[in-house]
C-alpha cells in the first residue's frame, strides 16, 4: 500500500503513542490506580486507536477508491472498505 509508506512516520508515531498508552494502563492496573484513572486511560486508548483507524482508512479511501479510474475496480474497493467498516463497527 503506497499510502502507508508515504505516511509511515506519522502512522508509526500514532502506533507508538498507542503503545505508550497501553503501557500506562498496564502500570495503572498493576499499581492499583483509582478506577476513574484506569477508565480514563482506557478511553484515551480507544480514542487513539480510532484516530489511527480513521487516518489509515482515509488514506486508503483517497488512494484506492476515490483516485481509481476504473469503475469496476473502484466498486470492488468500495465494497472491501464497506466490509471492513462492518467488521470494525460490529
């Protein structure tokens, strides 16, 4: 996927931030942190994960659906994205 390699550093930064948030959650659980702090960290992880998904999906849509000249390929790509979104939301 060319769009991932074009934005590799930005995507890797997001993944590293997400990993840091997961590590912080683990430390909070091991340290018996306050419930609200743990829930807040879990919410931050969800937001970071969704942000990563939105970035990757947006890049994919622009590169493989919108920019595709062949209508049959574009339709197939759109269907694949639809199936992915169903799995993600389901």
